[in-house]
C-alpha cells in the first residue's frame, strides 16, 4: 500500500530533551516536506526537500533540523524542544511532476 | 500577513444542499490552487485542484471555481453528504518555489 508513515504518533516530552520524529514514504517521491498545524493558522511548512541531500527552510524552520540521506526517509529533529513547539506535525511527499501531496497520519507532540 | 485566507472557520449545511467553501489569496503569481480535506486524527487528503489557466474544474460532486481578477477560489459540493463533514483547507502553489501555502481551514458540518 502506497503511504507515508510517521512515528511516533503521539509524544509527550520535556523541555530540552532531544527528539526525532521519523517520516518514511514508499512511493519513490522526490519531494518531502514537514508541516505543523496549529489552531487558526492552518498548516505551516517547516522544512522541505527536493531530493536526497537537498533540504530548504520553509516558513517556520527555527528550532528544527532535518536530513535527507535516503529518498524514502525525512526525519524531523528537535534538538532542544520548547513548549511553543507543542503542535500537530505532518510529513508529506509528492512526485516532482505533481502538485498533489500525500500526507502522513500526523504526530501530536506536547512539550512540557 | 496571511497570503491565503479562509474567512469562515466553520460552515453548517443541510444534507443534500450545496456547500460552498471560499478562499482568498493575495499573490497573483500563484500557479495552482488545491483543496484538501481532513478528518480528525488523519492527515489531509487531496481533493481537487485547478491551474491558473482555468476557471473551473469538476470532479463528481466537487467543483472548484477560480476567479483570478478577484483572487478568489471556491469549492462547491453538490449534493452534500454526511461523509463530507471534515475540515477543508485551500492551498496555493507557485511553480518557481515548490512550496504550498495553506489557508487556516474551514470546518464543514453536514446536518442530516
């Protein structure tokens, strides 16, 4: 089944404790992206990647890191999480020639 | 300043009637306009799109209208069904930078 998977789905952590949210897609898509969704703000892009080893900042990259060592994986790293990073996070992918993105199920992160 | 606005946070429609969701944008350079649907605890799923060279695109019960002079996009759902109850996001895309910019979403409730 073609899909985008994220792990974990739910995470409660404390300020300053490094964490990684994994994202994997099995559709051989070149483009991958991370978003956060907050009430009244829609989805805001954190980082995106056009292909392996190519990453760029989105609208709200502060406090986040990403890497794209393999085509299928695009982990989101929070080196020192803070409470303002409490949010719902979505990973997405799409093929280069399409504007339709496929989304993962989301990761709800709470930073205490 | 928000580039994409969905001014109605929620909309309630009787089953069988037409649902009209609206979206306004500020930049006339956007190339593609998309609608995504989101159920609770799931990632957004692509619904329908339109390119800037068209003014209407239809897919079954869903029709998207684009008024470029007014910088306005709308999604019509006819007839509305209970399964259409979800949050609808409009998103815009520019060929030159590959980034999707999202509206805040409109929660559609279909009443039986």
